[in-house]
């Protein structure tokens, strides 16, 4: 299937659907990285007040919906490029932003973000096992610093996004609070031995489905920031015939595991 192909190559589109994630070396250029870094720091240091700032699981700084408090996160080149990516993946004329956040791991930040699937957060305290999230929603994780395993880049297990949610538990934080941190109940189920780390230059991004197992490590460096800007886009108007093509192609690739759109 060839739809938009404004940002991604056909090979990248195919890889995304096969693996459930994709690393994009350059989503935005250095000027936009700089603008977003400045905005990011203004929120983290309190120059711009953000009532939705909290410690995820009591351990890692998270700012929910930064687009509400800073115009740089409401309109920027990453969102525009993200919408192009959605066109490439789904052939949709438009993609809605349904969520955005910042997760900050400064130098020396000691905590991992444990293995999880984003769909596990859909219910409080955790989504029941077997839940199948529509794959028409994509999470974008934009690196505003150069990232690798040492400062907490994203790591994924490929090819698992056609399974439903696994059992998750509250790793830390109040189980009834939306700021709780979730983790696979049995980490072996995530198959961390198959993890693919995604080092990126600043301005690069990863994209993944809500069912793709992923983690980030602590920032073990003494002098490197790790500022992640994250948003979710959902394909708003996938034409029926294309959705059908897309489902059929998915079914052919994954016999017996067709997902619910
Ligand atoms: O940025 C991080 O450290 C973790 C991000 C993540 O796992 C997520 O957004 O689901």
C-alpha cells in the first residue's frame, strides 16, 4: 500500500507494521530542537507554570499536556511531521493529537521506566489482560537530546503488537492515581532478551503502537540530559476502503491475529 510517503519510505512503513515500532533518524531540524528545548526547560524550571507537572510513579518527572501551558508544544514541526507520518501509515487526511507529555531524565536519574505496553494504562489501576487497542493510534517519542542506552533511549520488543495487553502491576505510586507507574507483572513475558535499543540524534524520534512492549533505562551519564517530548496521534479519517486494505494486509501478515480497528 502506498499512501502519503511524505516522510517515511515504503520500507519504513512496512517495517513499522512488521515490528510495531520504528526509529526515525531525523523528524525535526536543529532550530526546532532548540526552540523545543528552551520551552521544555522553561516548564521544568518553573519559568512557565505547569499545574500538571508530577512525579510519575513518585520517581520520574512527567509534565502532562504541555501543549496547554506552552505554545511551542501546541504547534511545532514535530507535530506537523508526525501528521505526515500518519498519512504515510494510514492514508488519512488528518490525524488528531489525543495526548502529549514530557518525560525528563536528567543526568544521573537513577530510575528505569519498566517494561510495559501503553494500553495497560487505559484503565485504573491496570487494563485487564487481553485488551486490544486500535492500532490507529501512534505514540511519537521525540528525542530533544542525543540518546542512547546510557541516558535512557527507547527500547522495544519487535513483532508483539498483535497480541493483547499482558497482565501489568503497579510498579510504584498510588494504584488509584493516574500518575502510577505500570510494569509487566512477569517481565519475562515482555521477552526483554529480544529488546532493540533505538539510539537517536536530537531531533530523531521513535514511533510505536499502544501494544508494543517497551522500556527506557536510567540516565547513567553524569553530564547528558535526556529530554523526551511525547505525543499520540490518532488517524482521524481513514477512508473505509483503505482501512479495509490495511486490515486485509495486516491479516495476511499475521494470520489468525487480526486486530480490532
Ligand atoms: O520516556 C520514557 O522514559 C518512557 C516513555 C514511555 O515508556 C512511554 O511514553 O510510554
